[in-house]
C-alpha cells in the first residue's frame, strides 16, 4: 500500500524488486517529497512576505534539510557472521 502511495503503481513489480532496488526507489520517492514540500513552503513563504513585510521566520527554518546518514562499513567478521546466520536459517 505504501509503495503505491509513493507513486509506484506497479504492484506486481514490487515483488520482483530486490531489497536494494526497493530501498533506492523509496529513497528517491522521499527525496521527491522533500523537494516538493520545500517548493510549496517557498511559494507560501513569499506569498505571505509580499503583503505583510513584517518579521517572519526565516525560510530556512521552514524547509526540510537533507541529513546525510553516516553509515559505518561492516567488517569482514560481521559479514561472515551474517552469512553463517543466513546459512543456518536456510537449513531449517
């Protein structure tokens, strides 16, 4: 349901995606939604500023800032432990 709500209208295609492909699509959708929000807030901000010209919050406070998540790389030991867990789970 969420997949379709984000603009991906091919429900059958959902099941053929790998987790990485799905993650990339969802990240792209989120980026699009943030951009659209910022565009609407910018338009509303300037619409309000022109007639009033009083003290308003700065536009930057209204916009969503993109925060880059810092990810640490897995060590080979962690990757090996995960692979062993997958193997053990698949043998059940």
